[in-house]
């Protein structure tokens, strides 16, 4: 019960961050210039004392700035800027790891070689990873099958959007699964906008962390949702 209350509080905080983000965008449009010049979202919160001005916790204030930047900076440019900030952050963290001699920097060159050989031999024996089908083989097979269905108007390509949605719903019911309720969908999209439920590094930087979101939705609504289901829901919404 406590977990559910915690998650509901989190969802309310996400809504507050979105609402305040619109206010920040109107009150402080200059934060776009700051972000372009290299200030992080945390530094922007501190520079303008946004936590105190809007009565927010530090985390909610950072989320609000993230939402404000989406209103002030075109999406493509914001993606580039976010990636640049991510790389700078990664370099900073790597430098700290190196200076402290932790993580991979705690291993000798021979340790890394030995661990690499051990993992490689296991993959070879079990036909895993690169020792199974090549990326090109997998790609060619997938493209060929999808193109055949598309050309012949078969399978999913023979259905209208409404028929696809109905079939998806019936399929879930047939498997004894429960389709997402409107409340779950609303919570899902709010979590997607929360920086605490996004990836903080790598090629998915600032994109939803579906595994983390799935866990939070289960705590709140009691039903486990697969990463594939959540990713498909987010992708479908972005196309409408």
C-alpha cells in the first residue's frame, strides 16, 4: 500500500512539474540560452532559485526545467543538446572513476584480457551473441518477411487501424491479460516525461526507461506490463 501511495505521489509530482514547466518557460525564456551555453538543468535551477520561487523540491524543479526546455527549444536541437550534455556528464563520471581507481580502472590489463577471453569462449560454445546469426542475416530475414506481407497486403497490413486495435485488445483478453485502463495510460505518459524515469546516459539518453516505468505501474495498479507493450504504446501515441 505504501508503494502505491508513493507512486501516486510521484505521478502528482510529474503533473506539477509539467504545469510549472509551462510557467518557467513563460517567466524565464532565457534558460534556453543558458542550456545552449552549457549550463545543466540542475545549474539552471540553482541560478534562478527555481525551487524557492515555485515551492518545489529539487527533483521536481529539475523535471520542470526539462519540460520548460521542451517548450522553448525545437525537438531536434534539444536532442542534440541533450546528447552533448550526456557526453560531458559521462566524461566527468569517467574521470572521477579513473581518479578513484574504481570500476574498470581497478582492473589490470591482464584482468580485462582474461575476463574478455572467458566471456568470448562461453559465447562460442553456446552459440550466443556474434556466434549465432550475423546482424546482416537477421536484418535480411526480417526485411524480407515484412516486405512480403506489405506487398501482398496480408497479416497486419490487411487491417485498418481500428481493426488492429480491436484485434490487439481481443488478443490480450484471450491470453487472460487486462488491457491498460485510461488511468494507467495517463500515468504511463506522465512517467515518460519524468527525468527520474528516463535513461541518464547512452544512446537512449533522456528517453523513457520502460523497465523502470513498468515496475512503477505494477506497484500502483497491480498488473505487470511488458516493455514491448509500453514501447509500442509510446510509439503509437507519438504518431497520432
